[in-house]
C-alpha cells in the first residue's frame, strides 16, 4: 500500500512557486531552501492502537470503526541500520477521508487523525483510511504496511517479552480503566519504578484524564516511555528465542488487523533486531494544543 509518486497535496504545497514546482521530481520536496528525496530502501510501517477491547471484528456499521488512540510511524533503514519512530498525537488536526453511515465516500474534512479509523469497517477499510491520512500528513510519504491492534492485547505482548520496567509519571498516578466490566486502579505513585505486567501494561498506555485538555499529549509521552523500555526488552528476548516473532504475531493475531504476513513480519523483526535504536530515534510531531 502507499503512493509511489508525489501526491497532489505536494504539488499544491508549491503552487505559489511554479518555478520550484517545475524542478521538483516525483518523490521530492523542498524544506527551508533544501531539496529532499525519499530513500527508496526505507521501509515505513504504521502502528495503530485502537480503542477497542476483545478480538478484532467488523463494526456494526461503516461509521463506527473505532478510533486510533495510538499512532506510531516506524521508519526502518536496513542500509543505515537504524530504526526511527515518530509518535503522532491522536488529536493532530489534518485532512481525513469521511463516509456516510452507509460507508459511501463523502469527501474529506479537517479533523482529528484518530477519527480516520472510525470511518470504516473497523478492519481493512479503517486501517487503509488511517494509513492514507498519515501519508497525506507526511506529504505523500509511502506507507508500506500497517499493524492495528486493539489496545487491550498489549498486555499479552508485554508479558511475552517478560514485562517492561518504567518510572511512573505524575499523570499516571490516578490511572483508572475498565477491564472486563470492572474498574481497575493500580495505585501507582509518581517516580515509582515498576515492572509492568498484564493489565498494568494496558493501563499504563491506555489511561488518560479526558477532563484535561492536554491529556492525550501526556499519554503519548507515556506511550513513548513504554516503547523506550519495550524495544530493547523485545530485542533481547528475540536474541534468546529466534521464534519469538512468530509467537508474538500469533498471539496478537486475534486482536490485530494487518496487511503484513507472518513471514514478512518475521523478516522485518530479523532486520529490526540488527538495527540500532536509541532515544534520539524516537520523535513526536510538534504542535499547539487547543481545546
């Protein structure tokens, strides 16, 4: 999936400077006086954490596919041996394709990028709509594959790599989520170091105080903290157990929608394990929070 040529939005970006548009080639853009071209060997993957529980299933209508509460764009550079991850706030205002309640295309509008997943079947159509929205946000960057996971399943993946150790930030101290129709409160204290297991891992990445305007931004930072700890833990686990990528894929499968096969996922994991990852390779889109 993804676009191979420069999209219309990129040409519109330079509409006021036709002399620049003429010299730009497909897949190029200009930023602060410099011209950049996409590296053809980069693999870009989109991870979506969906605000649903239980196994992945089609929505009751094509207007309620669930929202993408976590969005991470992963850039894998096999030649440079690096993995870069960009966190995208669910509240990023951008152009998304919308549909009516019958699933018919109704044009585009500016809205929270998390809603792109809601306009679809909760499965493939929702994922493709979100991938297209992210591609447009990044000036037509091709998205080569996607994983969409109902966020509750993170607990299973977390435990499969032996748990993840984090320091509890202030905004997570009042964590309170619903699990199996019951409220769950870990009772964390700010600055406490804990090894997240099971429902604690789900609570850590899922909870936010919806009464606070900037809670989505704070949660994104918490999700990044979790990734900083999860990735090296997963890499070490894979080095000890070469079939772990297959195990993780099969464990996540009932809760996941993806266009990446098991064999492809294993190859990607093999490549990623050989790459370097550091905190400098973890980014966030910058923006202003408005209510």
